């Protein structure tokens, strides 16, 4: 049985914790979080670069910081991870990353041990769950990466995957917005893949409350005009840009 590769918290332990979901349709809900390590994309503004931007990785990031892999990754068996999640006493589990669907095998083994927990998976939308994981997922938070992320478009937006998630009513789309022009990309993706506006969330990029507030002012007007939903980043306001929040 393969192990899960997780990100570490500030103590060097596995980043498994209880908090309020800060983004998307479940914002404000008390949940257990598990943050997995590794990602197949490299967003220049990523606020969890410690899950993938390890020493020797020359892909650009705005902070120009790389992380020691050994200090920022930890392996747990599916049973060990399930036990840590169970002790948190939450009814819902958010699996995030990195890109969690890169580890479907051990994820399936872990979720089989937690059959009664609700499961929410955050994904960049370039991968999909295998059937053993998918059967246990209640909600997908799909965050396709727009041009400002710095990823090549052919890597970040895979039409087949976009269609797959657009056809699944469990999937909600959350787009990170830096400036008003980014919304034009969202509208094009909505049109090309027939995504219902009610399942599209626009979220301002930012790792501090001031930046989020400034961008939210004009983004709220765009959501009203376009019929999209808006997502804040509640955890940033509550805890700042810190791990295990």
C-alpha cells in the first residue's frame, strides 16, 4: 500500500488540521483539512509554494524562494492519515495541495477507512479522480489557472478535463482574479465549456486583507454584472498567510 506525501506544518508534522473553509461554496464551514505535497503546475503567485517549489526547481515564483524538500514533505500511510483526521472530530474533510489528485491510489485507501466523512477536493482541473476516489467525493472545487498564473495554457487548461468537470454537478469553478481583464478569460471558458454561471466563483488574488479588500470592490461589481458568485479568502482575514489555517 502506497503512502501519502503530505506538506508539513510549522512543527514539521503532517499538515492535517481543523479550521473554517475560507473559500468557495463551503466558506465558513468547520472542516478538517489535509494538505498534500507536489503539484503538476507552477503558479507564480501560489501561496503554498512549499508544496512544490523545492530546491533545484527553476520555475518562476514571485517570492524567488525555494524550499528544502525533506523539511517540507512527510509520508504517512493511509491508515495513519485517516487516524489523524478522525481525531479532529469534523464531519467534512477538505483535501487540498499542491494537486491532491496526483495521489489517487493512497487517497482511495485512506477514504475507504473514513466512509462516513463528507469529502471536498480542491483541484486545478488538469487531472481527475479514479473511480475509487470519485465515489467518495461530495464536492470538487475546481480552480483552472488563467494566463496570469504563468503556466503554459496547454498545461493549465485541458479541454477534455474542463468538459468533464463542467458536466459534473458536484464541481464548482473558482477562478483567481488579479485584474478586471482576467474575467474575459473566465467568460470564454464559460462559453466554450458551457459552465453554468451559478457554479462559477470569482476570487481576488491576495495574501493580505488590504489587497483582498481593494480587489473585492471592483470584483463585486463584475460578479453582479456577469451573474457570477464571489468568493472571499476568509482564512486570510482571520489568520493571515500562515500554514495550517
